């Protein structure tokens, strides 16, 4: 009793962890998703992972009150359906019911970014704050809001798509059909893309030497960080531009949501101050001082585990709500 | 029983109305605020207005379950304090307690824009929608969100300041300390200001003839609408520019809040399609199609009364919540 299981089903891996009632991750396992073998195969694998997790901890299914699952894409958390997840190639998959049926444990699903931010809000860097705006800068840029413990969903559970606000100064088309979306610049992909574009346009950079030395390789956001640390002018320019644009996007989000905490996670957040220093400067100059004064900005604490802990805690919360209605 | 009173304390007038449990406004009265005579004077006047309202309806204080009050400025709805209202010149005024003490009726206060939007959400144009974004275009530009019947507040009750998102193409300083805030253009003041600036810069317009014919007068947003209807190129340009900027601001709000309804009120909303046509075109081009498809946009239905009805209904709701805790 008191245990919950949190799970993150990604395009590459499934991570599954046992969490206690305080939000402490006790044990986790990771397996390749192999989504190409079909959703039934994936759910059978998940059932096996749950068995393994319980066996390792020496507990049984009846000790676990709920399973929480974060998946990418569009989710209907109330119906428990993955509406569309492009990197799993799932459309209208009844994820919650499939897992509940195999494990006998009440299962809740939600979007993976919301679960990540929820994890940071209840048990990570944003713990103790009432109005949390969380963003993840990874392949894309996404956001979620946890307001006095409650996730903000909006119509169609589609709120918080910070990465899809268009900016006139951004020259890139976005996969969503718009032009100039913030995430075409502010993401790991966007940072790497800027570097590649500038090198292709003939800009001088230490990154060119690295590419020439290893012709088969592809530039990453981490390379741009490395070049930044070598005081490469192009890398500094890219980080400043990216950070300032993130600051402009956050200015809109802060003015509309009025958070007291912004927590920043995702792979590209590892760029840290290279990105955050210009972001903070721009944000401070772009919001009414009353917002800035009440704001704390922090890097995510749980990095890899926020989604697991968030899914588990959110599932526990939803089970409690279901039982009190 | 079942009656509530809604009140709007503005810089010029106090309006006070009796509302039934269905949100129907039964009767209302209006008096000059005379804020210069001090808050004590204003509260005594309010107490007298309540007596008058009840006498007219033939009911007593005990028939009224709650009073709801909307005031401009920064409000602490939980403590019932008007923190700062510039056009009343009130700082840290315990508005709720002052009215409760004089009337014996539980009193709740909130920001006037939130109450306006709440009124439209529960009993006006947005009735029946789950995720309502309401904006008022008046002296300034403000917004509020009602999500499944619940107002969204954010830290410091400061969420929704759509008018204070800065845009690089806006040349005006804002009273809030920033440069280029949306409301310096998208407001009655902003529309009139653009016309005056262009006339001062020598632009030709039918509005110049009107001003020359009546030298003591000052241009208003209504004049710009009138000139628009006379196909004045300057007026058309101003409305298009203002509408497009409103569309850009709403694009950020829609992407972050994901509403299924936008309801638009306030004096400058009377410009109607002159403003809304370019706004809609810009908004549709600036948001992911999934947002646009689920969106209805409507003009406020209750115009003058939304704030009264909203305050009354919100007070009834808060009393109910207080009694169930």
C-alpha cells in the first residue's frame, strides 16, 4: 500500500519506476520500446516490466494503488486514450485500459511533458511553489502549468504549446504548419540547425574544424555548448539569440499565467547559463516588474526521473479524486 | 433567499444590481462614485444603494445570500482587500469587510475584468463553453480565463495581462514601465492615439475636417469607426493594424490557454467587425490549426451588465464553497 508506479513510454525506451507516497523513486528499469512490433507487444512488455519491478522490491500487485503513464503526443487523460503519438505511430490507442487489463492496477495516462512538470512541481525544483510554469527544451519546446497542485489543460488538453508561438524574426517553417514557431530555434534541434545553417552559409567557426575532422558526424546542441566554452563567436551568437528568443516567449507566458516559479528541463537545458543568462535578461526587460519580482527560475532537479515520479504522483492523486467523487 | 447582489465600483460610477439564482439581473441602480470624498463615504453610499435596491424589489437583507463586488486594479480576492486601484485612489482598502459590516451580508471582491468575463462565461455569450478566454478592450486591454467554471488567477492574482505583452513593432511607451505593450495600440485610448499621431504627422483624413470644424474636441475610437465607415483610408489602416496586433496577442493567449471560446467586450469592442475581421485573419494564420478549429469567437452579450451579473454569481459560488469546506 502507498506505492505507485510511474512510467514513461518514449519513442526509444520505456522507463518504469516504483515510487513511494512521498514521491521518492525507489527503483527503476528501462527497456527498448520496439514500437514497430505493435502496441500489443509494447503493452505485454510493460506488464512484464511491472512484474519485474515488483519482484525486485519484494512486493505484489496489491501493494500498488495506481500506475501513471506519460506518453508523447496528444492524450485524452480522462478517457485514457493516446489520441496521436507520432514517434510511437499510435492513433486512438486505449493505453490506460490495455495496461489496467494486464496488471489489474488502476492506470492513468497523460502527456509526458505535463507529467515531467508535475513531477518537478510536487517533488522537484518547484516543490513548495503554488504557481509553477515548467518547460522542457528537448527535440521540441513544450510547457505545462501546475497551479496549486492542479494541472492546467485547456480545451482538447492542448494548453501550453509555448514552442508553437510564432515570432516574426524566426525564418524557419515548423512541422505544425506555421512559420517561425519558437521551437524551430529554441530546442536541441533548433540550436543544431542554426549552427549547420551558418556553417553552410560559410561562417567561420571551430565547429567547422570538428566537422571536417569527423566528416560522417552531425552537429548537436552539445557541440554548440562546447564551442561556446571555447569562446567561438558563432556559438556565442547562437546561444545569445536562442536565449533571447526563449526570454521573449517566456514573457508572454509569464504575463498570461503569472507563475511564481519557472522550472526548466529537457536535454537542451543542459546548456545552462549559456542559454539562461540571455533568457533572463530578455525576460526581465519584457515583463512588468511586478511579475519579475515574484519569480524564481530554476533548472529541473530530477532530470531523467521527473516524468516517472510525476506520472506516479499524478496517478495517485487521480485515484484519490476518483474515490472521493 | 437565492438572491445575490452584484456591484461594479468604477472611477466614475457605482452600479449595483439584484440578481436571481439563474443569473438574471432583476433591477439595477447607478450613482456617481465621488471617490474624492473618501472610501468611508463611498461605502456608506453603497450601503444606501443596497437598501434602495432591496426596497424596490420588496425584499430584505436576509433574502440576499451574498454581495459580489468588482473593482478596478489589483485585488486580493481571498483577503477581500483592494490592494491598489489608481482611479479610485485606494491603497490597501478592506473593501469586502467594510461592505459586510454595513450590510450584514457576506461580501466578496474581485477584479472588475475577471468579474465581467465570469459573467459572460456563466450567463452571457460564453455560457456552455468549458474553456473561456474573455478580453475587454476599453481604456486598456485585459483578459481573464474561466476554466470549467473556475477563474484562473496565477501568482498575486495577476494572470491574464494580455495588454502588457510587448511587441517590437509597437512604438509607444506604456504606463507600466515597458515599451511597446499591446494595449498602447489595442484599446480605445490606443486607437484614438494612433489617429491623433497620424494627423499630427500631416496625414490626410476626413477626421482632420471633423477636428477643424470643432477645434475644442478630442478624437475618440468611435470617431475612427465613423471615419472607417466613410471609407477613410487612415481609419481603415488604423483598424486593420489594431486588429492584426490583437490577433497576434490572441495567438499567444490561445496557444498557451487553449480556449474553446473567446468572448470580447469593453467599449472599443463596439468597433465590431472593423476590428474583428483583421483580428480573425491574423489569429488563424498565427495558431496551429488544431486550436483554430475548436475555437468560437463572440462579442460580449451583456455589455454593461456582465460585471454586475458576474460579481453576483461569483459571490454566490464563493459562499457555497466557503460553506462546504
